[in-house]
């Protein structure tokens, strides 16, 4: 299994960014129900194609917490953020 984040969905195709480097496209129907951009997945590959995926809630939560912390730090420094 490979760790990847769902970057976006374009015309029925999911764009996954692999942990480290690389990018994969796969059909949306391979993704678990409720999957949204920014969520981390554990992806099963066969011959370079995604054949299965499951949510990685721990890594998704960890990444979200790290981003919120950085945004809070920027706000404390007086940066204007959305």
C-alpha cells in the first residue's frame, strides 16, 4: 500500500499525489465513499494502476492539525489570511 492525498477530482478522474513524489490518476469509483480533496488514503497498486483505496484518518487529521497550527501562527504575526 502506498500513501497518497486526494488533490482534486476532474471529470470523473481523481488526481492523487503520492507521499514523497509522483502523481496518479484513477477513476473516482475506486475511492472510498465520502472521500474529499485533502484526505489521505492508503492506495493499492497493481501494474501502476490504483485497484483499491482506503481512508487514512490518522494522517488526514495529523496533516489538518499541522496546517491549522501554521495558519494560527501566521494570524498571530499579523498576516491577513482568508
